[in-house]
């Protein structure tokens, strides 16, 4: 009997610079190559291209993510590329690349047209433009929150096309750490003196945007310190180029609360697992519901309690794995009360984290298989 068909899968996204979409693209390319398939990515390029190619995948540079009508000129080139490589499946991960991919496929004969897959990575504003992400023969949703969002805003989407495949982490990248981890805390305090002391360390990782809830974290720290707790707060990622006005706003707010000497607002860290290990409580306070709660998973894998607003994908993960950390959105009084409880009696972390990288990869390849099992 002949062996399994070797598929050629082409993923489409704007660029390969950084971010969750980019990371998922590379992870699926790695899984395809390991399984004996052919993995290609079309994007404008970026610093992650060498990592993609090192995994055995191919990259084709085409600026399909630039928000301009001129980008439509790339449709014929994309169509020719799909024909030249013999694409079996085209998998779009972002809106504009999806529109170009969809138009490219429409110009091919139906009997030679690759199968069409989309992944809804985020809770984009509902619109005809965003609706393209629900057009796949299979529509991958990165959480139940996203699936519910698609069903609500795009009711014409056939439910049988939807597949919930949560993003996953590699537990080896976030190993369980003793709590407290004094060596990790001492290392962090050595870098940032504001984090010295014997009191608890709160950690809020996230980009320098008010959507990440930095102001809520500052208010929480102020409440804990007012209650006599020598708490400290580290916000890696909040200090980044182009966000100087926002950074100044946070610094003024910390000063107004009287907590400036207990806060470290820093660039992102490449040793995020070590940052989790150094902390006593990890915060997920995004003001806008997010599609998935990756930070929650990472922190729980290291063995740290997580406190966050009970909405979006983060609330979904908290509800499943650490319900004691879920707080009604924007209730600062409840947030402070729950923080005191979690710090006084940290709950046991989940014995296992079900959302693993390998599970995500296997489930995605299964979607490809079911489409091509015709």
C-alpha cells in the first residue's frame, strides 16, 4: 500500500519579526517538516526567517501584509507561487494576507485549487474586512472564547468548519520551580534594586500599552503596601522605544501612589521563565479581552499563582486551571483582596498543563489531514 501523502502547506502572514502569530507559524512549520511534509511560508520577511529555515521550511518573500491598495498587485504573483510549489493547503493567519490568498485561490480551477484554512488568532473588530478569517474550509480558533466570538459576530459561518486548537507551551521551557526561588529573586534584585526586599514580588509582563493594565497593577501595589505589605512590582516589557509618553505617565502614577521606589518598569526580558520563578504572584490585567491566556499557562507551569481579570481567553484558562485567580473585571477592591489571599496561602499549581505545544501541533496537522482525506 502507498504511504501517507506528502503535503505541501503554505502559511500566509504579514511578516516574521516577532509575536504569537509568528511563533505559531514557525511551530507548525517545524511539525510539518518532522512529519515528512513540505512547509512554506509567505511573508515580507523579518528576523525570524533564519529560525524558520533552520527548521527545514522555506520562506518566500512577498509583501502581502502592507495595508495599501497597492498590495493587491501581489495576487497574481502569489497565485503563480502556489501553482509552482504545488500547494495542497493554504493556511492564512492574518486578515490582509488572507484576502490576498483567497483572491489568488479564486483564480485557480476548482479541481486544482488548494484547500483553504484560516486561524483566528485575535478578537479583531467585527467587519467585512475581518470576516475573511471565518472563510476557511476549516477555521481554527485559538480558544473557546474566539470560537464564541466568531459564532456571535459571523453567524453565517458553518459551525462544522470550526476547530478549537488552543495555543500551547513547551513545558520544558517553563520548568516547575521551588517557591520561593531565592536565587532567582536575588538575581532579579541585583539587576533592579527596586525589587530588593523580603516582601512578595508581583510580576506583570506585557508591552508598553495601557491595554495591558499597568495602571491597575500600580493601584494594586499601592493597596498592598498601604495594608503594610512590603510588596514590589516588576513590569518587564513596558519600557520600549516609541512609548516614552506612556512610560512617563506610568512613572507619574507610581509617584502619585507613593510607590515609585518599589516598582521596576523595564524592557522585556529574554529570561521570562526565570522572571516567573522570581515572582510570588503573576498578574494578567489586560483591559481588553485577549484571545488566549499564554502568560497564565507559562506562570502556572513554573508553579506561580496567577491573578487576572475574568474575561477573554485569559479568564477562560484561569477558570479551567486556577479559578481562585479569576476576579470580576476592573474591580480593584476585589483584586486587592484576592491578591492578599493568594499571597498568604498560595494554591497548589496544576499537576499538569494540558495546553502543550505538541498537542497544538498534532491537532493542527490533524486538520490538514482531514481536509486532504477526500
